[in-house]
């Protein structure tokens, strides 16, 4: 009979492990890609990073219009891995309007990894005295964020 030992893992260690796994995925993707696929992937990478960059810039400027414009009309919001917690720009407006009106909130990006149309972003978020670290997996299509998954 084998004994199973469960060791509690701090949240920061989990985030670090997830980022390391994402880096490994990116390395494997790069090694196996052909030259043509890499060129196409570079364009998708840049488009995905640009969309996420617009979201974060809008958030940090407390510009609700710019923030919402980075998202597809029916953006899907999940708690990782697949628990849907919201849908659409209207939902985002409801969640963030008061926060932006009071000029609260700032995101510092600690690490980002891009794999095609996905951006894995390790973010440090400050809202007033509250500080959080999240990993967010963004999915981008046609220059807009179509979904994102929050890993707390």
C-alpha cells in the first residue's frame, strides 16, 4: 500500500510553475515549427500582444472606452480552466465602470509568453491598498480579445 503525501503549495509557487510550463510549451512550439509557420506565427504573436497591450493601457489609464475596445463584443470571461463568469463588453463595463470612474487600478506585467493567438500574462494588479497577482490566458482573434481565463 502506498502512502500519498499532500504538500500545500503557495499561490506564488503555482504561478511560477504555470509560467514555467508555458515557457516550455513555447520552446517546444518554436523547435517544431517550420520557417513558414514561424512567419505566420510571428504575425499572430504581434497581433495578440497588441490587443493585450491595448487592454492593459486602457486599464492603467482608467479609460473605459479604450479598455472595452480591446475586447470582442461577446468576449468570454472564465475562471480557469472553464468556469464561465461573464460574457460581453457590457459585463466588463458593469464590473469596471465604478473602478475607472474613481481612477483606481494599475496593472504591472511581470512576464508574458505568446503562443500564436494566445498570450499568457503574469500580472501584478493594484487596486487601492489591495494587491493581487494573476496569471491570465488571453485568446485573440482579428485583433480583439475573444476570451480570457483568470488563474488566481
